[in-house]
C-alpha cells in the first residue's frame, strides 16, 4: 500500500513539471528558417528543424514529431498567439547572453 502512495505522489510531481524552451536557442525564435533545435522555443513550425512546434501549455517548444504528445505537450502545429511578445523576450535573452 505504501508503494502505491509513493508512486502516486511521484507521478503527480512529474506531471506538474512544465516543459519550458531551452534559452540557448533564443536567437532562432521567430526566425522562421528551420534552424531551431529540439527543446528550443518557437512561434510556429517554421522555426523548428524538426518541423514541429509543439504546444507546451501555450508555449511553443520544438519537438520531434514522435515526441509531440509526450510530457504534457499537445502536439505539433502550435502557432503562438503572442508571437510578437515571445520574439521580443527571445531577443532580450539573446542580448543578455551576449550571443
């Protein structure tokens, strides 16, 4: 019985972790040239080398097509309704990183 409770708590904790884009690829967010790597941010499929911008709780994350529904992602073809804000934040991140 204790093992089931511990497993349930761990499952809940893992599901509560949000997928967030890797900031290292901030320069590719919104570029639309397919240069973004998997786990990098995106505003639509055109940003991603995999061709899949997955919806991760209303945040675009480049994903392999086979993994587009894993870890809470809701599939490919995400189009960021706040693309201008997302791109501005990415540009600020690039400036902060210095590259």
